[in-house]
C-alpha cells in the first residue's frame, strides 16, 4: 500500500521470536533483513534510529544483499519493495492483486515470498512482500529507497515513534498486547486514548469545532489530510494558504489546497496545536478500505505527540516532550 509523496502515508518489522536461542546471522541474499543501526536492549526490545527525509521517517536496513532506506509507514498494509532494486527476475515472484494506498490504488503489483526477516534476535519466517515501482519517490526524496514497511511487520510489537530522539522502539507483545519486557520506557506515560482497527487502518475519533471527525493515523503522511466534503463547521477550522501538487506512489498527480487545521481534540487531555493540512477528496480511499474517514493524521500528529502504538490493545499511549524542547 502507498500514497502521494507529500502524504505517503504504516514501517518496521513484524516477527516471531526464536525462544531461548540466538539465531545465526545469515547472508544477506537469503531473504533476511538486518537493521544495521539497531540497538538491541534484550531479546524482546530493540531501538532503531531514523532520519527525517522531508517529513518521512526513514530507517537504514540491508536486505537481499542490498543496503538502503525503508520508509516507516503505519498506513501501509504490507511490506513494499521497490521494483527498481528488486526486479521481476527475483525468485518466488508472482502477480498479485492491486495494492491499495490511502490516496490511490496501484495496479500491476507483484508478490514475493521472502524466506526470513531478521532483526538480530527478532525473526520472521516466510514474509510476503509486494513489489511496485517506487523510483519517482526515490528520485524526489534523493534516497536509496529499497521499500516501505507497514502494518504486517509492525503489528506484533508495541511501537514507540519518538520524534524527539529520532528513534523507534519495538518491543514484543503477546496476543493480548502485554509486553514481555516490563521495563521498556524510562519516561512516564502521561495519557492514552483508544482507537479502532479497520483492517490495518488505525482510526481515531476527534472533535473539531464541536463536530465528531473520524481520522486515520498514518506515520508516512507528510501533511494531514482533510476530506473537502466534510461538515462545513469543520472546514471553518481549516485556514487555507495556497495550492500544491502532490505525486503518489503510482506516480499520479493531483492539485490540493494546503493550509492549517486548528482545534483538533482527541480527549479532554489530548489536543493539538495548528497542524499543516491538505484539503482533498478521500472518497477513493474510503471505497478501497471500506472506511468512512474524514481525514488522515500523519507527521504533524507525531511531531506534537511522542506516541506508542499497541495494535492488540487498540490503544495509543503518549509521553510528553521535554519542557525545554525548541
């Protein structure tokens, strides 16, 4: 799954543990993925530093004898590999159905079954990936883009996305969402809110100008998105600034209105300052996923909230930014 570059909105890894045995690091050409900068805290928890490329969260990894960049995308359903670097000649590659993005639908997608994913002590057997052409994103962002990691990789972890320290913490959880590692975070969790999983999409209820708004949460959305057909009272909280041209993972282009959205409130204690937002038509996205979203929250959300995602508990937890944050 993919989306427009400015809003390319769900990456990291989903894995199962080898109980009690430390795996041998295999060669890169056997289908294993290695996060080269990861700090392994224990058998359940790893911290992975990331860089911000414009407003995209990008981690470095090695896969199939290649080393490069992956975008972290909680809005993506699966692992996407860039056809430029993983061409059709790769083994175990078969055509599959079209891949859906938050903004657009991508046809001619191929699927590859990888033998194994590996993050040091974290192992996932028989991972499936989808292969599409991401070359225009790679050129636009000036990165060596190997792919996009999404929900199917992340869902077995509690995922802490921290734009203060520019790192992601993954800690293994059981089927109820309880962490195996009980001492993951040194800082205090200050707030939490529930969410609903609609397929792979995290959906949140918010209030804007006393109107209930349904948002999807997407770590790779460079700007928030707001459906231009939303209630007019919500539109009154959107202050337009101009127009920009967005290009999607399928290389489609669309002109949208950009501006700032005020007054987004998730609970009595969880609210946001003005957020950069684009006004666009989300009908295709809602049709593709069977959702009824009024908008998408992305980078602007994570910039204001250090956020922990627990998919099994369907809950977000928040840790405050330091008071001296610039």
